[in-house]
């Protein structure tokens, strides 16, 4: 008799994603005896923004939508043995864990066993010295906001083996959110590269939420998706050998088919034979995709190789100020007026700022940073055009000049400009490198709470 698969669903693909995706997953997992629910909420710069938030308020720095994500499903997860694993701790995993305990108490629930993963933040003098070796003298000039290593699945698995009901992490590799629970459930060895490679790619299928259930896949008239407004979030059914089936909760919109799975399988994969993660080098070069039922797709043929010797690190640092401004022109000669406005602003700023110029609806996606494509594009006769200008500078006062010049277009011409919107905000820049594993002291602790 074949053992039941391990069930794991993902209810978000990034910070700011929808907050209503978890409940259908939890209902589905509960009906089948339990499983694991993950939330993936970190992009490359999200953690640095969280660190800035924590700098301003030491109690902050974790996923801002934490309450909205967990309140609707916390009681059901605890009741039906659905474990919760997430990187929504961001820059403050202990703070997120404490907040989850507060949410449980507010609902009259027993305080859950909450594990906190630590070690991703690289803050010691020795670690920064290693980063300087990799990044060179430029590191000395950086006003570093955060330096974080991508941890793997080991700490998550260890916490779950110790009977944690919820595991809160900061920066871990996205697929590790799935691999960790699978490691704990099947008790695989951490050098079982084939199984780890397979389960890692199951995590890769889940990590972007509704991308694999039709969201990012959808192109009306070419790749239509039914009821996309209620697209369900994905569930992976992982077997004891690491093979998996991708599906979604019954009664939700969207679609899981061979096409959506193939697109997600190759998403952000540079080399299908060597997909690097902290846990394993996954090899999907021989992967096969087979539809086995409505909204059920099996993926086979994946293997794995020994993990890399080093961990990826993102170093985010302050990058001055970004000024953005927009103004609209409509009617007769609208495009010509918008082009003239851009030229006026550029001439008045001279060499003080390097300005990016976009005409939304004409040239706005592939433009370069000095308007070269805009000038190369033959003027047309668009009658509803929005001009967008942007520039960055280390000094806020200098960057702000762009905003004043665009605002001045109201009366300084060309005729009929309106709807000016401006913003000035600090900019984060990022560089990446790798660091030796033994330089990263990762681990986990169980949150101490009181009833």
C-alpha cells in the first residue's frame, strides 16, 4: 500500500500578496489529515526595507500583513495539525513570533509552539571583513542597511522535528520553506541529493503563489484562465522519494496544467542542470511534466547534486534619493507637448541630474536612463500621454530639483499639462556575493511564552 503523500500549500508569493489565499488551502489540508502551510513573503529588497522599519521601531521589521494572514486560519491550523512555516519574520523573526503568540491569546487559543530561525543577518566584524574580501574596497563606502545570507532547510526541519507548530524565519531560500517540512516529515538524510533536489523543485513550484495556478501565466485570448479573479494558491503532494504533484484547492479559480507548471518550473532558472540552492544543486534538465487529472500535474525526472560550499549573500545599502514625477497631456498634439516638456526639463537641469524619460503608452518599458530610446522613437500622434521622469542623486535637495521642474510645467508650458504627481524617497541599492558556510552561525530556538 502506497503511503499517503505529504501535503504542503503556499498562500503568498511575496510581501503584499493577497491575504485570502490561505483559508482554502487550510480547509483542503485539514480534510486530508493535516500538512504544512507556508507563506513566502521576501523579495530581494524586502528584508532591507524591513530592517529600516525595525531601525525606526524595534518592535517592527516583520511582515506588515502578519495579522491579516494569520488571524483567519490560526485556530484551524492548530486544531487540524497544519504546521505553519514562513520567512515573514523578515528583519525581526523574534518580533513576529511574539506577535503570533499575541494573536493566539487574543483568540483564546493555547499558545502555539513557535520556533525562531536565526543566523541569516551578518552583523559581526568578522563577517563584514569576509564580505569586504568578496566585494572589494567598494564595501567600505557602502552605508549598509542589511547583509543577509540565504539559509537553507536544516533549521526549519530541526524545529519541526522538535514539534514546533509554527516556524518563523528571516532570509531563507524560497524552496527551503518547502524542503524543510519535507525533510522533517520523511526524515531524509541531508545528503540525500536526489530526494532533496526533487523536493526543492516542489518548493520552487510553490514559492510564487498563483503564478503556477494561472496568474502570471494568463494572457487573454492566448492563454485564458478561468475565474482568474479567484485563482487558488498551490498545493504540492510530495511522495517519499521526493516526487510531487502540483494541484490547488477544490472550488477555487485558476488552472493547474502542463503549461502553467512548465512556465513555473523554468521561472528564474539560469541553468536547468544546475539550480543552486543552499541545500542542494537541483537538476531539472530531464524533468517530465504530465497532467494526471483536472488541476493535477505530476513532475518527474528531477535529480540533485551536492550542495554548494558557500551561501549567497545580499548586501543592501543606501543609494541616495529617487525622485519621480508624472504629468499628463491629452488632445491635439498631446505627444508632441509631452516630448517638449521632457526636453524642457532636461535642458533646465543640465548636467545636475541624469534623467530617465518615459512616455507611458509610447515608450515606457524598454527606455534607457537618458532618454535615448525616446529620442530614437519616431514621434507619433498619441492623444493621451503621460510623461514620467525620474532621477537619482546622493543628495535629496538635488534630486528634488526634478520635482520642482515638473511641477512648474503647469504654467510654464507646454499647454494643457495636468495631473502632476511627485515623490521623493530614499533608494536602496543591492549587491550580491557568496560567503563560506562556516562563517554563518545559524540555528533556531523555541519562543518562550506564558499563557
